[in-house]
C-alpha cells in the first residue's frame, strides 16, 4: 500500500507544475500578441520557465520512487 500512496502523492503534486506551464505560456502568448516585436526577448524567458517548472515534476517523480 505504501508504493501506491507515493504514486498518488506524485499525481497530486504534478498539478502544480502543470498549472505553472499553462500560466507561463499563457503569459508568453499574451505578451507576443500585444507586442510582436518582443517575441525574441520573451521566448527564451518562457522556455526557461517551462524547463524550471518541468524540473519540479521530474524531481517529484524521483522522490516518489526513492521514498
């Protein structure tokens, strides 16, 4: 039963990074729609935010298997 609870906890913990990725790209799309010339400045920031949010999910699954 313990392993199942770890995976249940991980499933609930992935909600945070999923919401974060959605908010990051929503802000990116909104910013590019308002100022298309700023796309080259906003795109690396959005990709970095995506990578950091996904890193949280990867760390979470690693901890779910370790603990």
